[in-house]
């Protein structure tokens, strides 16, 4: 299964914006872990 590049960029940009983590750290996250962080940030932002 391939993971859409646009979706990956969106997740990484979202987390980089909020956490200020370097790109290599964000790309090293497992997909499920990255999505969990995205969901948590969204909840913190009221979304």
C-alpha cells in the first residue's frame, strides 16, 4: 500500500508548525503515531 505524498506533506507541515520538530524526526514517526499526534493537536486547537 502506498501513502499519498500530499497527505504526508500535510501531516508533517501541521506537526512542524505546531511542534517545531525537525523534518527528519517527523518523517521517522510511524504513520499511526504521526496521525495520533495530528489528532491530538487538532483537539487542542478546538477542531
